[in-house]
């Protein structure tokens, strides 16, 4: 599997989950995630010995997966979900959050009592960011969602107006983080990648998909 295909597969497997409890005006859940639970997949891709003979050959792939307790960047420590009269808010705090050269994707997922499902993708690297809400068919759902990325206090907050979710009675939600680093050899014959993944609600990353939160009713 090539690196971009692997990224897609990992992203699909990592739309994660959270939960909620309640202050005035909003039902709220606070979850403290385990520290040092970032899963790292290291891969090396080598071009076939004679690609001219069979250019359809994919690069040979050698991968290892482990949990690296020393990784701080993108390690989720706390997740807060609020469901108020006007919006659903997903706030994620990290051990460390920096503007780096790596490609980072902050993931959110929300489903409602009406079986509406939306995925949130917040992609950022250096000073560039892109925020999108996606339907199950892959099309973008046009909506005035907003975000805050605070590199000083190490948190990301995504705000979704309730009218974008058909004003649900309750929601279930999830979050996660993926960071990617790619390095090519000087001769271009091989490439290595490191994919760092953290599930905001679980100490492990499951291929089965999101671990949904309990139902969180509008406060």
C-alpha cells in the first residue's frame, strides 16, 4: 500500500470518540485521556529492483507499529464536548501542540438522534489551515463551522452550529489526531514515513472505527 493510500486508511480508522456532563445552559462531558499513548507506524518504501520491466509494481513496504510514550506532540490529554442551545463544541487539549513542518490532521466525528453523521477535518502545517465538514458520501457539507488553534495553551476547539446538524436532541461525538512525516532518500530510491495517531477517548487505536460517546442531550 502506498503512503497516500495508507494515510487514507489510517484516517478512516481513526475517527474517534468522546463524551459529555453538564453546566448551566449546556450539557458537557470531560474526558482525561491517558498520556504517552500515541501509536506510531514507521514504514520504509523501496522501489522495485527493475521498475522498467514491470512499472505496475508497487514499492516494497516494510512497516512496524508501536506505542511511543516519549511522543508529546499531538498526545491528547483532555477532551471536552459541549452541547448547548446554539452549538456543539469539541475542545481537545494536548501535551504539546506546535506549528511544525509535519502534516497534521485533527479529526472530529458527530452523529445525531436523526442518524445524521458528519466528520470534521482540520488540516494544518506551518501557518496554513483548512477546516471542512464532510458528509458520509465524501462531499463537503457547507456550514459556518469555526475553529481555534491555540499553540500557547495547546488546545484545538471546533464549533458546529446546531442548525448544521438539524438541531438534534442529542449527539455522540469523537476526536483524534494524526501527524505525518515523510522523508525521501537522496537518490530517490526509497522513502520513509512516520504516522503518529492518538485516539482522544482510548489508550489504543482501533481498526474497527470510532468508539462513540454516550448520547449527549442539548443543555
